[in-house]
C-alpha cells in the first residue's frame, strides 16, 4: 500500500492509495494517477490550533488534532478513480497516525461492502 495525500489544483487534500498509470508504449512515463479509496482529508477548523495558550499558562502543543475524512467523489461506482497528472500539485507522505486512521476507515468500509454482497 502506498498511502499518500494528494494536493489538487483546486486546493483539496485527498488521502488515498496512490498508483501511477502508464501506457504499454511508454511504461516509464506516467500519464495519470489512480486514486484507490480516495477521501478528502482535513483538520477540523475548531481543532486546528496546534499551539494553545491558556490564561496564565505557557503555550502548549496540541498533540492530537481532530482529522476529518469524507468520501471524495462519493457518487462514483468504483473505488478507484483516475486523476490527470496536471490536476496534481503535489503528493506526499503524511504522519503515521493519519495513515493508521485512514487504514482503519478503509478496513471498516471493506467490511461493510463484503457484508452487503
């Protein structure tokens, strides 16, 4: 699994299992990205203060911000979506804790889908 956060031109952050898509003619040249189980991800704006100052106390670092996941392209029938290369600004690794939460979400979703069939 290659879990990455993809930042799009529109400013969205999408966490997914990311793969490069190539052609048979040019297997070393990527033409698109495949996003498997894509979810929009962000930090809850009410919890986004990483440094918290209390009255009469020192500034303290907030250790576990509230991370929100929401299905990206929720009406898509397939859980694998292609995204053109020119729509991507960057793709990066995120913190282990975020990846763990994402993986638990995907396991839960896969469990529900297998129970429905």
